C-alpha cells in the first residue's frame, strides 16, 4: 500500500506550484487557475486524511470546498470580464491605476 | 425530531431573516423603477432591524447547535450586534450615494445583507469548516460589492485585486484547516483543544496548520506584512463599500482569529506569540508612517485602518480578552461616519478625494466639518472620544500582561498618528476656500448616520461604562 505521506507530499507540491504560479504569472486567468490548483491540493489533503483516519467528514468537506470554488469562479470570471471590457488587457501589471 | 430542528433554526434566525430579505430584494429589484431603488434600501434596513430583534432573542440560549457547528455565547451575540450596526449604517449612508453616482442596482443592498450573514456565521462558528463557509460568504459578497461600479476601471481593479488576494489567502486558511483536521481528526474547535491537550495530536502538523491559518487571517484583517492590498482596494471601491470593508470584514476576521486561536490552540498559541508581537509592531508602525505621506483621503484612512488592526493585535498578544478588543471594534464602527463625509465631499464620479479638496470647508459646511473633525480626533485617540477609551484599555491590557515595550510602541504610534489626522482638520479650518466651491447638501439618511456616529463616539468617550460592561460580558470562554 502506498504510504499516506506520499499523498500529503503530492498535495504540498501541488499547493506550492499554485503559490509559485501566482507569484510569477502575469495573466489574470492563469493566476486564477493557480488559485484553483491550490484549492484542489487542499481537497486532496482532506481526502487523504479522511481515508487515513477512516472518517467520512473529510470527504464531505471536499464538496463544500468545491461548491465555494464554483461560486468564486463565477464571481472571479465576472470581475475579469468587466475589467477586460474597460481596459482591453488581461495582464495584472497593467491593472495599475492605483499604485501599490 | 421536528421540534428540535425548529429550536435549532431559532439559533440562526437572524441569518435566516437576513437571507430572506436579501433574496426578496434581489427578486423585487427588476420590478421596482430606477427612481425608487432607494425603497429597496429601506427594505434592507427593515431586514436588519428584524434581524436585530431576533439576535436580542438569542440572549440566554448559550450552547452549541447543529451538532456543534454553531455556538451561541455572549461573544457571538456582541459581534452579531456590531455587524448589524455596521451594515445598517452602511445602507443608510449608501442611499444618497447610490442615487448621486447613478448606481441603480438592487443587488447592492442584498449583497450587504448576504455579507452580514457571512460575518454573523463567522462570529457564531464553532467549527473550522463553518469558519471557512462564513468567510467565503462574506468574501464573495464583498468581491461583487467592490466592483459594483462596473464601468469604472478603478472599481474593477479594486475588485480584481481583492478577489485574487482574497482567494489566495482563503486557500492558505483552508490548507491550515485541512492539516489541523489531519492532526486532530476533527474540525470542532473544542475537540481540537482536547486532542492537543491529551497529546494524541501530531504537533508538527498542528504548528504548520497554525502558521497557515495565521497567514490566511492576516490577509483578511490586513496586518503587516499581509496588508499590501488594502490601500488599493479601499481607494478604488465605492466609498460606502470602503467604509463597510474597513470595519465589517475586519471585525469579523478578528472575531474568528481570536476564537480559533484562543479556543482551539490555547496551549500552543504561545509559540506564535512572538510572530504576532512582531506583526503588531510592524502593522502599527507601517500603517501610521505611510499614512503621513498620503494625499488621497481614502488611502490615508486605509493606512489608518491598517494601524488600527495593529492595535487590535496588541490586544490579541496581551491574551487578556476581557473585552478590550470588543471596545475597539465599537469605536471602529464609527469610522463609517468619516467615510460618509468623504463620500459626500467626493461628488460625482469621486473626483474630489484629495486632502486639498477639504481646504476651507470648515466654516462653509459647519456640520460636516465639525463631525469629520470629531471622527478624526476619535481615530487619533484624543480624550473624551471613543478612540481614547478603546486605546486606553488595549494599552492597559498590554502593560498588565507585561508587554511593556509593545505598549510603548503603541503609544508612540498613536502620537505619530495625531499628525495626519490633525492635518485634515487644519486644512479644513485654516486654508482658503476655493472660489468655485459648491456646497453639498446633506440628505436625511446621511444626517442620521452622522448623528448616530457622533452620539456613539461621545457616549463611549464621556460615559464608557455602558459599552464596557457590555463588552466585559462578551468575553470569550476559553481555558
């Protein structure tokens, strides 16, 4: 049987790839996909622990997370479309009307 | 057992009422003419009043409900009232603003109600998944609220920045929740504490989980170094939404921050205290120092709210939650008054938000200028105002817990902050009024907000016993 640490490591790596992508990528949609990747890495962690502890609630949490991610996707893409209509760009560096 | 379910639903009745009104406003929106959109705001206010009555009904029902997911205690009830007050003031101050800016969206009012539901559920959650769901209900509503001026690129940008950083931080929080679940086999806050005490939890995982949650909450409440989004988001948002964002989500974030760390990790959170200490010092100093050089009043108030998050962290570090932080939230709620005036002075399309636009209005608009001065003096913590009471209790708590240096840094910061608050008052009263100045009229809704905020500030400043005794019973029950 594959030890539980492999799954945890895989989800940690996926999460790290998501964080890394957000830091280096400049396209809004790609950044958004990286966020989804982070959430799915967390889902994998939930399922792993649910299986490891023989509990069901971890599996149920995944559904909550998926529902929230779907709602976030709807709103997020709406915001990106609204911004694209006004600015004709998907590059986050060009969203600089207000300086950091 | 049906009667049991009815009894449990009673414990979240305020949220049920708010959801009902929110959905009803959404449905009624298309049938109400553009000129009558403000009647939907009145409907929203009615929902908030009804929810307040239902909240008052919760007093005395202490306990956990829905298999331990929802908790009713003084802490959650105090915060529920604070949130309802904040949302009520926001809707009142928005009525006039939305009409002047020509934003005829019924969604606006229902989103405020949905955001309030999210905040309420955060304060009442006794379970990490519930924390996440409450937080997301609040966040998703506020993403839309920030971008409600769809044709304004600044509003788009503000929504985009908050959306990207908000969901980024939610992922951190969620990863922390997953690891805490893995380490302790549960997401119930009290059971987590039990597992940690009994030594059956994997402590390495617990520490990583706490670190990730610290980052997640840090983003939500905008403590340094996770504060970078705040000024941009606050500047671009419609001003009443900025007012809402600077107090509502912040108070909700801190409420849940306190509850998670004090209830679930009471014995282990000392490990993180040094981090919280550093973050408090950094947050206060950065907020106040950068606020000095701001020329945009919304950005200045954004940095001032970052500094206030630092003061609340001082209360967290002191670990003496005898309601000290609660007092500060109450004073922060009065921040809405300041933003209401900013919204009023900014005119159409928010042209006038530079500090110089306040030159000379002191004698031209006496009511606006004097109440803005009072709000700023309260933020600075001048005696006889609410801000003084709030800061006094926090620094006293820090000294009593032997965090002398933290209190010293806090007081120095407080002195620094007087400079930029007073600067606006000086500009209002000592500079020449531009010749082409057109006075702004005060609508009834705005007048009510200003009077309520003025009353709140003076009442807590001059006679604080009432609010403080309320805050004292709202102490979080932890071990």
